[in-house]
């Protein structure tokens, strides 16, 4: 039976409830009156505390996703843009993945790291190699990494991951520093989550891959990841272990997207109901070509239009959650979806183990690559492209370092303090990037953007302090200011 507060996977992601939701959406997808009401409910509203959004239930959001009326679709896109603008403004946070090891004992049929793939060499970085990777990433300008690792208790035990995190945080040559490490490793125990929390990780990310239990079991035929309940309940254990910020995701293409969409929102509702805080981020990867993997064998691939609509509907349903898109997607696709709700993107990514150090921007090793990267531009090109399109590339990591995690971050969003906090933080970290790493052209565009955008800090005192800090970064050699 469906129970949002249950701690059992099959009760909070309840198959019958999803089927009933899909049935309800089929019956109501042309019900204009209902759809207008849903759009009105989700619209940003001015309250005594600032601007707030009510969000939508999985049923309501599923009706929007199912509706095919072009006029309504435009309204959905417009509303998603307004919500993005209200809570995330034009800031886009930058990060890069760092692959630690591709040893894996699982058999995920869509992933080239699967145990039986003999085409790829297996590799695990030593601490010295990690230091080199981190320096290469810092030399591009990155401040935020997402570490990625196959599941292998012998080759990649939790002690290895913890040691890697320590190495990453302690490698600080020149002005470089990785200030936030997001962790994307397999579902683990409460005790291990506690250790990750003590190692001061940012977000714990785990993609559900699919919420459809029967498909999940077929797609993960063996290995620890086969256990649907253990995987699906991982976020509850992470929160029990003290991790406030967790990131959800579906690997689109594996199952019917409407089923996944309802499941994803039910998972977000569950976290909110049980822990009082929803997901910090939602990722929307699509299956890509990779060694021993042909994405066309999965029947549920989605086109760019549907992909954009899913992003817009997630934005509307969970307005305060960050949304991440990776270099799996092309420049054109990323450009289209940025304004619909994306708040974080990766740049200059390498998905191979040891893909950064020792390679020029044009060279990329393919032997241990996890999947094909569509957007292959350098970080400088991505930063410039974002600014040309009116976005502010941000290297900010302030919130979790200032203890604004979980519901405290959500509270900041809700009371509209973002413009006085995230906005100057984004500009100051962009200034660090321009001063330390940017090409002359990017620097010129960036300096002009900062001069214009600083005027959008509403609080005069904050604005004056930010101006002083910007000057100290530019001319005083100082770094790491934050509000
Ligand atoms: N081993 C951990 C796990 O299984 O959750 C996390 C690391 S895994 C390298 C990161 C993610 O890559 C997976 O959760 C999956 O969604 C994604 N992935 C795997 N194969 C992919 C493919 N062919 N195309 C796109 N993404 C893929």
C-alpha cells in the first residue's frame, strides 16, 4: 500500500500508486480547467516572507507532463522559467566529475563498468595520481568535484573513498582549492554514510536508474546493486547517517519516462515527509553510448523536446531543488534547458579514470571512459558561452561550508535571501576564476558582467561589502570570501 512516510521502498515508491497516477493523467491530460488550476497552484506568490512556491504533488505534475496541448506546453515552459528566475536567478554552478576507479562487481546492463566487460582496462587511481588529477582540475578553475566510483568492496572500500576525499581537500597549490566534494558511490550502510559526513562531503548523489522494480532487477541482474530495496532506501540511510544534502536522479531511457517521473517525485515527497527536507539536487542523465553499451537497445529513449518538458515539470513540482545536467548532453541541448530550471552543469569533463592530468584540452583518453561526452568544450569555453547567453557561471561552495545545508538552505531559498547571498557569492567566485584562470576574452566579458550584475544585489550594505571583496580578489591577492 502507498505510504509516503513508510521506510520501505515498495511502500513509498508504490507501483500501484504510480499506475493509478498514470491512469489519472490519461483521463485528465486534456482537462484544461484542472491543468489551469495546477499551473496557478504552482506559480510563484509574494508572501510576507518573500516569494514562495507551493510545488506540486506527483499526480498534479504528472498531468502537466502528459498534456500535449502546445499552448499549455508553452505555459509550462514559461512557468518553469519564472520559478528558475525567482529562486536561482541567472546563476549556474560549475562542477567536474572525477573518476576514482572503474573496478565494479555489479552487472548494470547499461554501464560499461559492468563486471563482465572485458573490453575496458580496469584502473584505480593512487593518492599521488589523485593529487595530479585535482591539480589539473584546479588549474582549469574548478572548485567543486563530483567523485565517481564503481562498486567493489575489495578494490574500492569506503576507506579508499575517504582517503581520496582527504587527498582532494588537502591538495591546494597556488590559489587552487577544491572546496566541495560531492560523492556518487553505491548505496552503503548508515555507518559508512556517517564516515562520509565526517569527511565533510557536500551532497551524496545516487541515481535510482529506474523506479520500476521489475525492470530494475532485470537491469541489475547480479551484484549488490541488484537489491532494489537496499538501493531505493539509501537516501534514508544517508540522512540517518547525518548527511543533509542528497541528490536524486533517474537514468532516462531505461524505462517509460512518465513512470520514472512519478517515481522520482514520490521519492522527493518521501524525503520531505520523513526528514523534513527534500532532495538537494535532481539529476537527469540520459543513457549514452559506451564501451560494450549500445543505447538503442533500450526502448525508452526520449527526444530533446520530451527531455526539456521533463526538466520544466520537475522545476515546477520541486521549485527549491537544484537541477544538474552533465556533459552527456550536447551544447545545443544544454543551452535549451538551462533556462527551464537547470542550476548546475559540469564543464570540461573527462569520464575516464585518470582523464585530466597530462592531457591537453584536445586530447582525451577513451580506454576507461564511462560514456561518450557530447559537450567536449574546455571550461573557459563553457564559462564564456554561459556569459554570452546571459548566465552567471558560479564556482560558489558557500552554503554547505556556512552550515546552510538541508532545510536551512531551503529556508534561505524561501525567504528570498538568495539575491543578497548567492548572487554576490557567485560574482566573487567568478571573479576568482577570471583573475586566476580565464583567457583574456573571457576575462573581459566577465568583468563587464560582474560590474552589471553587482547592481542587482538589493541590500546596499551587502553590495558595498561585495564590491570591496571583489577589489581585494582582483588586486589584493585575497580569495575565498563568502556571505
Ligand atoms: N557506482 C555507483 C552507482 O552504481 O550508483 C555510482 C557511480 S556510476 C559510475 C554513476 C552513474 O553513471 C550511474 O548511476 C548511471 O546512472 C550512470 N551511467 C552508467 N552508464 C551510463 C551510460 N551508458 N550512459 C549514461 N550514464 C550512465
